[in-house]
């Protein structure tokens, strides 16, 4: 029976806070058997992960997939470098944009898509601390506006009765 749909394994929540996302890509990940088994248990961490382009290939570094508990001597190294699978045209485009300067490749999430492990990769620019503060202030202001609308709607609902 073939798996359908998309199930999330891990997310890098801090990435959207620390980086301004310019573009996103979906990449396959070349994994070993025990790594897939460990991921099926929902165990992975994208906290220190990043991607690099070396010799025309994209590599995911710092992704932590803990060893499979039932694995034997065939178990994998938890923080090994893993190859990301992208089309040649996408890799060329990434190389061009990274060379422009100031851009990095950050993994946003790791998930199963129809039984295959995929990584959502973002081309991003690092935010400065003042950018982060303005984003937080804007989000707080938007939240307060929504609350005011909600209070006003509830107040009107009572008057109509």
C-alpha cells in the first residue's frame, strides 16, 4: 500500500524569524535505511541545519537524525552531510543567486510526501536585529487590530438582540 499525502517530520520555526525568505524549493534527500526508519518515528532536528553548494551539488549539513534504536552496526552517523536532490536548472539558479551575495540556503521543514522524504529549502537573507523588532511590533499591532474588530463585532451582536 502506497502512502499518500504529506506528513510533517520537523520544522525550523526560528528560520522565518531569523531570515527574510526570498524563494523556496522542494528537494529530495538522499538517505540511508536507518535514517528513514528514524524519521518515520518523527525524530529529527533542523535547528543548526544549513545547505551549501559544492561542485555543482547541494548538500544539507547539520541536520540531526538520531540513530535508529533497533539498528545494528549498520546504523548511521547522526549529523552526517546529506545530499539534496534538485534539478540541474534549479541548482544553476541557486548558484547564481548565492554568488550575488548575502544569501544563504536554509531548510524550513522536513516531511514525507507520498512516502519520500522531502526538504523545503529557502533562499534567504539574514535579518538584522532591528528588522526582527519591527516584524514583532507589526505582528503585535495586527493582533491588537484583530482583537479590536472581534470586540466590536461582539458588541454589535449584543445590540441587535
